[in-house]
């Protein structure tokens, strides 16, 4: 499939180049005059900045077959917003040699070099989330241009590209052409992600405690960090952890290789006579109906109901049975399910499949 979407990280090299020629631009910024000058220049000229130079090289070498969408990821600063607006006008202009059909600006909150804590704890995670969200929308038609902006974005982009199979490009300063970055010299084990799904989910939701984190696989330590929350530590995903976990979740949505075989007959449902109120709650949200639409569940029995519950929506695997809990507005309904899963790997994959499905309910 042709690549039609470019995700482009943005720095301030374009502004820097123009300010060297005219220092007055620092106080008397003129978007119109800069865009007019850019359109008159060859896109490979240094004055056009890293983003235009590198995008031009991408187009010239045929890495993008149709200039349809470009997403500009700008920093949460005045310079970031100025640069984004200049580039947007340039890429939208009918006279531009690099006109795109659609140009979008994505401002990354916290991505500022002026505040170290904000940059580390918010900005880097925000760029990681944005890169994954945009990349996973259509990975087969997307490329990432990681030339502009902070260097930390290069490793993030490379990791996302490796997991989601998206080409990542970078133009080194002084080079005339952009190059595709090679994959990182490490492998990412899909089964390792599935095995540690529960911990990664709890880190994403900021629900992991110190005891759980201490017992985690040492290989996971690069994927989480913590910050002080009063007298306690609050554990969450690191920027690299955000990319690792979210990318594999996106990959999991389309991967059925680890799931068990589908059932071969109609599923059986057993309601609860002990909890008559469960029927009202079940019918209101259609939980049992939605669960039985999952083609790996052979039998479902309602086993629990609590109108005032602090349970979380969750799936537990107990031997060959699946305990499924769904919570909405403080009410929880529980089920025991018989499934087609046989191996431990199939059980883990199906547990994740059901939990991810229930998030959409």
C-alpha cells in the first residue's frame, strides 16, 4: 500500500535561520513574509529549515507516493506555535512545491526546554502518546519524519516504527538526503508483553504500588518511573513504557495468532437465580450479550452482582475458567466463562482480548 501520511516532528531551526538574517523577527514576527520567502526558495535550501528540507527529500525519493496528510508535532512554546503556523501555511499553499491535501498541527503539552520537570514528566510522555496514537491509525500508509525537534523523539519514533512496522526517516545535519533509520539492535517479545500486561495496565492507570513494582521482571524497569505524591511514590509508565505498551496494544487489536480457535456451536448462557437484580443491570448494558458475541466463549454463567462495588472491570484466569467482572457507575456484575482456550498463552491472549473489548462498553 502506498504511504500517504507523514508524521513530522518540529523544532525551531526554521525560525533560527530567518532570525539570523533579520534579528528583528524575534520581536516583529511576520508569518506572511516568511511563507512568501519560503515559497520562492528551493525546498532543499538550508534557509527552509530541517522540516521542509527533510520532507522535500522524502517526497523527492518517492518514500511518499501521495502528499495527502502531514501531521506537524510542535512544542508547547510560542516558538513551537509560530513554527507550526508557518509550516502549515507553507504546506497548504497552492504555490508550494510541497503542497499537502491536509495539514494538521498537534501541539505537545509540556514539550518545552524551559522546565526540566515538565519536559520529563509530561512532555516526553505526551509526545510518546501522540506518536503512537497517530501511527496506529493507519500504520500501513504512514511514515515518520523524526528530523525536527528534540533528539529524544528519534528513539521514540524508531521504537514505534519497529513495533508497528512503520518506516522512520532522519536527515543528519549537513546531509543532502534523508535516510531510513535502521531498527534498534534489540527484539521486542510479544509474549513478554502479554505476560506483563496486568502490570503495564496498572502502571498506565497509576494504580501500581511499590510492592508490585519491586517484584516486576528486571527487564521492565526501563518501562516505568515514579514521582512523589505526598508521602508516597506514584508509579507510572515511562515515555518508553508508553510506547512499548500502547504500541503492542494497537498491534494486538489486529493480531489473532495467539488467540484460541473459535467455538463450533452456539454458546450457552446461565443467568443467576440468586441475584435477580443482576438481570436488570445486565439488560441495561447488554453485558452477557456482548460477551457471548466473543467467539471464544462457549458457556457463560452469571455468578456475582453488587450494586455498591469498588471492583474494577477485570478478567481473572482460574484454571480453565475465566472470571469476568464488569463495573459501571459503582455496580458490578460477574460471570464464570468456559472458553476454547487450552494453552497458557491462549488463556493470556484471550484474557487481554476480553479486557480490551470491555473497555469499549
